[in-house]
């Protein structure tokens, strides 16, 4: 919506404080949902596609073959976020090591797709942000925060992905996609999930005292 300069209001929902009104409109009890007057839409990809049909500029390619390929990659974003999440939200060193061992297979798929994308970037379809970018950026943003806490350097082995990540994380619509206190809220989330990253944060804070 920010990339399209849509006027909207946002209500943040936390996992522990899902209110009845939210549970009534969200079939899976998950975010995001989009209210358009009296209609409610759910599922990120469905919402993004709806917005893309309703509000210019088109973020999906005009060419049907390219559009279908883009949709295939936005579909893969959930597997991708799962693989990254296993590393970021691992609770123990052992789980973290195992998730990190599995991660390159997923990263390589994206590296290959960027290699084959027939443009010089910096975004998935070239010089304009598109829906594939929008689908992956939130997870790259969160992964990047955890890399700052417990660095793995895993993206170093995937130069196209690393450059894509850097381009996305410096895009203003992506930067503005989270509230100003996001870093703080995200750290609380790492603690609530009892992650290894939270333990490291606590150790760093104790060492700094
Ligand atoms: N496939 C869904 C996934 C939605 C989803 O898993 N949302 C997470 C946040 S990223 C959520 O609401 N989690 C809270 C919960 O599961 O209780 C989509 O893309 O919209």
C-alpha cells in the first residue's frame, strides 16, 4: 500500500491480545487482513493481488508468462519464511545449527531465480519494486535484525540474494512498512518465543553493565 501510496489506517494485532472483533473477521486468526469498506480480505498474496488490480501502478508484470512466474515465487515465500524463521527463532544452539544446515537449499532456489531473472535488478523484475519484492522483504528485514544479534553470515554465499536483500532493506516503502519502535517490539517477540537470539541479547546486555 505504501508503494502504491494508498491512504489507509493500520491496527497492529499482537498474538496475545487478539480481540473478538479481530477473530470474527480473520478466518485463521492471523494477520494480515484488509478491510475495504464492509468487505474483509485475508492472505497476504490475495490482498496484494487485489490491491494490484485496484490501484496503479501495476506491481505485477504485464506479460502473462512473467506474471505467472512471479506468482509462483510469491507462493514460495511461505516456505522461504519458514526456513529463515527456523534459524531466527531457534530456541537452542542445536536447533539453530540444524536450521542453518538446512537453510542453504532454500536460499539457493532464490539465488537461482535471481540469476535467471533476465534483468540487472536491483529488484526482482528490474528497477521497480514488484509483488515478489513485497512478499520477501518482510522476512529479509527480520532475518537481517537477527543477523545483527547472532551473525551467521549465511547470505555471503548467495551474492545475488545478498544484493537483493540490501536493495529491499534500503527501499523507503519497505523501511516504512514497520512502525518506528519495530526493533523494540521485535526484540520482545524474540524473548516471548524464548529464542537463542533473545538469550544472546540478554548476555550482551549483562556484559555491557
Ligand atoms: N499465509 C498467510 C500467513 C499468515 C500468518 O502466518 N501470519 C502470522 C504473522 S506473519 C500470524 O498472524 N501469526 C499469528 C498466529 O498464528 O497466531 C498470509 O500470508 O497471510
